[in-house]
């Protein structure tokens, strides 16, 4: 079974007044940055679950006419991106499964690492899989546990004990809406409330801002929360050990106006820029950030160094994020259409360019060349994360070690490869200081190779493919 690498966004709502499809659509637009390949909404009306999903952006897939066809007082929604070969319509979520106890819909963010073990066990019991997504394995496991459980929430709780890896999920049954988060807390998940008493769940607080909901709290690692007719019940199903929120949520994935596990993302990125200015100063005329995730760090670098912050790039807002595009050629084409250097700001200037990461190096090389072509005198690149050296198995599209430029070139060689006058990365020590208000510890395995969960079988599989 191929290793799936996804970064997605989930949203769920119980609303006494209905209109859930419209609210869910608005929330998914606010989560669009977490995935642009496909989206879907499943709605519950009078215990009947119906759904609509397709590949494309949220406002390409949904319009008023479609949304009006899906009334109901519960809904779950999902935005998705996938790796190459995995963007087929059948892999778009929510997944809706009909079984002997009824129907469930599931929306999942993260990757579980024991998929092969679970899938084999389910197949020997007659399961036939229609997708290549590990979310279907979770759905089947919940359905299997439900047959021998008193309630759907009990089945979810039993399933959570069997899953390893990253799993922030929303499950909708004919009567209940359930939110659950793995005991490591790899992926964010939070709960809010609307003025009419509606209960909402989302990957990021920015979804609440979009629909006028008030943030209540984060779902705790290892916790299962059940909503039944507006009543909220919670159980700490698995006691978490050392939590492992993906640090890349603060570096890149989350929107800067989100608060993830107590930490404002914009402030974390500014802090990263401040540390970069202290760690790696350089004489220059201006500081610029690569939109969008480099902008906050650039502000922090400018604030700390005193070097003026300028707008160095114009971004085409109708182009999806390049790091999470599924194929290399698509990433390169997207960069060409996505950014253009602002000549009036950079021409004749010594430029400090702040970006969030360097993965393969090709995107960075193209961005530096845009500045050169616009007349930049010098280009000094500063990265608000350490070098990527290890693949991720928990839901971030970090590729195999062979594809990571930091495993082939040192910092000086990488600087030459991307065409910069100088290059430096944020140190791991400083990275761990950028989120002082976070209620979680972090997973930094893509930088260190120290995984919170045993992934030796997955690393061995990757090595076998070389």
C-alpha cells in the first residue's frame, strides 16, 4: 500500500435552525488554504445523510442551487489535497458509509501509520475498499466496532485505541456529531458555538471567524466529544503522553489569523523572523516576504533588524499553494503564474528574502531568479524553519529523503543552487521557541528524524523503493 501524505481541513456543525450546508460551505472557504484539490459536504436531515463532493475549489464545486438541495441540522465538510495519483473524485471527503447499523459520514485530517495492519484485518473480514485513502479504513473500523457497541461514540472511542499516527476526525451518524483527536495531537481541532446555540468544530479558528462563531476550546489530544441534540459530552479516552503538534502548522499550514492550541500563528511566525534576524544578520536595504506564509516572518525580521519591510512580490490570488500541489511539474508551473517581483521596490536593492522552507529547492531557485530579473542587486535568503531532512508520515507532504535538497547539499551549496548571495535556516533551538503560548509540545521529525510514533516499517518501505 502506498504511503498517503495529506494535509486537509475539516468542519462540522450541529445547528438547531438548520441551514448547515451554507454555513459549512462558508467555513470551508476559510479553510481552503489547507487543500485545493477537492471538497465535499455531507448533511443530515431527519436521520438521512446525503452528500455532494467533487474535485475543485469550494466555490467551484458549490453554488447556491446545489447548497439549497441539502437542508439539514447537522453537517460535516472537508477540503483535501493529495499526492500524485490520489486526487480522484472517490477519494474526496467526507466519506459516507452505509452499513448494518445505518449510515455514517467521516471527515479526517492526518495520516495513520498502521494502515496496512488495519486494512489487512478488515479485508480478511470481507471489507472491499473503494478508495486509496486511509480515512476509509477509519470509517470501516468504526462501523465494525459499532456492531458490538452500545452507541456510535463508543465505537469511535474503541477505534481511537486502535489507530496510530495523526487523526483529527469528525464523525456524523443519523443522530450525533462526534469530534476526536489522536493522543499525540498531531493535527489541530477546535470547538466553537454560534449565537443560536449551534455547536461547531473546525481544523482552525479562522473557520469560526468566517461564520460568526465563538471559539470555546481546543479538542484535547486523546479526547472524544459527542454532540446529541445540542448536549455536549466529553471523555478523555486516551491519556496523552508527550504531545506532538506538527510544528509546520505554525510555520506554513495554518492561516496567520488562526490560533492553534493557544498560540497565535501570526505571532509565532513573527517570532521566527526575529530569531532569524538575531541568528543570521546581513547588511541589506530591504526585507521582503514570500507570500503568504513568509510575510509574518519578514515582519519579525524587519522589526528586529530595523531594515525596512517592503512588498517585494505581487501574488496572483487565484493560484493554489505550490507546496501542496501534488506533482513537481504542477508546482513549477504554479510558481510561474503565482508570483511576480515588484521591480519598483527591489531594483538596485540588496534584498533579504524571507520564506518558510526549502524542500526540493526548485521553487526557491525560481523565486530568487524573479528577483534577479527585477534588478535586485543582492538576494540573501533566510528560511524560518530548519532544513528538511526526513519524510513525514503524519499528514504533511514532505517527500522521500532522496528528494530533499538538504540531504544532498550543505547550506553553502544550497545557496549556490538557488542562486542566492547567502542562505541561512532558523536553528532547531530557536524554532522550538517561536510558540511560547502553545499548550502543546511539537513534532519536528521532518527536521530531526525523531518520530513520536514508531515508523520504522514505513521508513524501511521507502528505502526498499530506492
